[in-house]
C-alpha cells in the first residue's frame, strides 16, 4: 500500500482495517508518533493490556536482535485471538533487518504489528519497504496544522465540560504544535486550571504558560536560536527538574528550527522576515514574534539545515540514553547558540 493521505489517517487510526497486519508510524513529531501508535495498539488489542496478547518491544532491542520481532509476531496467543506487537522508540534505529522478513508473511487474522520510527525520507530504507508492501501501511506524523490543533483543543476542552473564547483559542494556538503529546498536555493543564468555570479566557492562557517553571521551553529554544548563552546556562536542568523530558524539549527545538528553515526559504525569495512571521500557521504567539523575526535574520538556509540534522540526531540519542539526555541535549543547544552568536557578531561588523 502507499502512505495514507492526511485526511485518511484519523479514520484509519480509530478503526484499522482487519486485513492490515503491519503499520509503520513515522515522522519528526515524536509525540504524535507515540500517540498514534498507542491508539493503534489499544484498538487492535481491544484495550486489554494482557502480556499474552499485547507485546511491547523496545526499538533498541529489536535492532540488536532482529529475529525477535518475527518470533513475537508469529507466536500464537495462548488463549487465541489476535496477537498485537508494538515496537516503541524506534527513531534512529535500523529496523529494516527485523521488518523485512515480516513483509507478506503475517496473517492479519492472528497478528498485528505497529512500529514507531523517526523522520524517514521518501523512497528509502524502511519507509520504502513498507510503502511497497500490499498489506502494510505507513502513517506520516508531521507538525500539526492549525485545523489539527483546533480539533485537539475542542476534544480536550469539551471533554472537560468547558468552552474557550475565540481570543483565548488564538493565543493558545500560538503556543502549540511542536509535539502532539506536549501540546495535549498543555491543553489539559489549562483545562485543569479553569476547572469550575464555564469558559477559558485569554488571561487563563497567559496565566498557565510557564506555570511548571519560570523558564519556559520557548524561552530555552529562543535563547538557543538567538545565541543568548547566559540565558541558556542551566536552563535545561531547571526544566528537567519540573518534569520536562530533555528529548521532548529537543523535539520542540527541532520543530522550531524546521519552521525557521521553511521560513528562511521564503525570505530568500524576497519576502520580509516580519511578513513571514505574521503569516505563520499555526500563528506565532504575539510575545514571540519579534524574537522569531530576529532569528530569521541570524540563520542562513545552510546553517538551518545543519542545525536540523543535529537536533534530529540528539532527539534519538536522548531517547536511547535517558541518563545522558540532559548532557546530550545541552551540548547541542550550546553548540547552536554559539553559531547564532557568531553570526550575530559577523552581521554587526
């Protein structure tokens, strides 16, 4: 099968066809990859977390022992039914040797395999193998568009028995989008803050931003992109102390630098940085617009491409080595901040 189109993904995830035994969920939005894979596994297993019917494998273990995946997929469940195998945290791993023996071999009546992966280029590697198989399906997970964020906000707000004003929605949209799980977490936090009232207002959005820490994720990313090393110093450690995972923070930074790369390409065609920032979708929170405009003036397209590669690698490395994640992400952020500071000094000469 080919990769699903954007409009088909949500329907497929909510009710995967019975004749599909293998699904690859991939893309740069780590949170969305995880959320969709978890939903697929839950639907396929009937929501029962039974180790005999739902098997969770780490991507690193599968990469080091490729035969384990086909062994698990071909094992008949002890009490009958469909065996679900969920390969988690596969970003940055070479899973092709493990997946290739499965292609065309799984009976959809007895097994369902869902695999998480990172950002995969079209026509290469594991993505090419999945998209070329008649039974398998590939689902791409890119940054949420404004309509996706609107839908997610409505789900959470309505589920909490609340409504949200138009102004508050616009302010909230400007703060979301880097990572689906992080975005959903922020909306849930906002709903909890507004519990007991009928409607969420702009003041609620502004009050809850940075509630978990005086040093918000956006501040850390902006400090990196602007070369403000003094502001960066110890920022990641303070965020981690409040429960923020370094790999999620790095993922948010990756999405921001990918936005900068797209925006810089438009600037290179003659559009002013301020026009590009004003027209961004989802909209950029008004308090950050000037900062992002200045970032576009510092970073060239080649620099942004290299920054994106570094961030993509550190997201995978941080997830693979949680004990080292703070040090790994801090090192990359400081390296990028030094680049930004050097570019700023060159521009002033």
